[in-house]
C-alpha cells in the first residue's frame, strides 16, 4: 500500500498545497511553503525517549507507557493537525513520504544503531479502511521500510471493529479501555525474542500503542519501540 507511481508522478506534474498552512501551492517534492518552512514544529530531541512527550508532559512517573521508547519528530500543533488530517481523511496520500522522512530521521537520532527485526503498524478500523481505501499507518510503515531498510510485517495485530474512535474518548482511562476493546492479536502469532518498530500517526496518551505493544509482548516480542509522526502537547509551550 505504498504511494503509487501514478500518485508520485502527479505530485511531480501538479503543484500541491503546503503541508502546514494548506493555502500556498508548492512545487514537486516540496512540502512546505517558504513562510512555513521555518515554522515546522520539530521536537528536536526535546522529548522523553520513553513516553514520547515533552518533559512538562512526561507521564512515565505516573504510569508506564506500555512500549519501550518513542521517536516522534513533530509536535501536534493546529497546523500539523490540519496536515495530518488531510493525509488521513482527505486522500492526500502523497504526504506519506514527507512524514516518513521526518520519522526516519527521528528514529535514527533516538534509537541509534538499534537492530530492529521488523516494522509493523497500528491497524485501522475495518469500516474506516473500506471508506478511505487506504490505511495511513501502513503507508508510513512502507515508506519507513524503504528509508531504513527494515522489512514490514503485518497481519498479526488486528482491529476488532469494536469500541469507538480514540479521539472521542474522554481521559486516559477511557482511552485505555477503548484500546483494549479495539485491538487484538492473532492466536497463532509467534514473536519470540524479536524487536519491533511500531508505527502510528499521532501519539496522544499512548493507549493505542501501549495496547498493541502489550499484545506483542504476550506473543514473545523482546521489545516494541514506537515511531509516530506527531505527539500532542499540553503543558509544553510551543515557541
């Protein structure tokens, strides 16, 4: 489910909108207009490497995030939310390479020479997959695989179709319970001793990634590290 050749060719021929402001047109292989180029809210290594949050938002002392570490390049500002929303909900699949490039750089900086066995991704609700026609986390995983030289393995994590949308849940506990209902793993899965890079788009409370990582550990995974495109920020102030 990589971005197709025709989509890449179209992005070379026709200008598309700036990822952040969504108003300025930019040429091929350019993702930000001149005005937004300096405003990209990069995390720049300022996050807790365990939970993927800024120090002011770190939750590690309150609760284990469930995964072994997090690499995230962007803060989830209003502008980033609009860009990721276009990528997820409006068919702008061509943003996948841009986000994956940022994520790959963050993975290298955060995990160094970590030897990952494979990349996998948070599965999408089946009804949403039918409606959209693609899974945004799979697109990111495929692009990361090409950039990092790590194979993608999928099919063992599955979305049950139960529960509601995570973004509609109120509070961490509600999100944990919803994640418990929403995600499962195939009974015949065997992941003994392997180290995985789990891909998601937005890291909010970590309930989704934590649930998926916990399921993978139950099937023998040695460690599960997270790579997400953006992390929400609450107490942390974006300059």
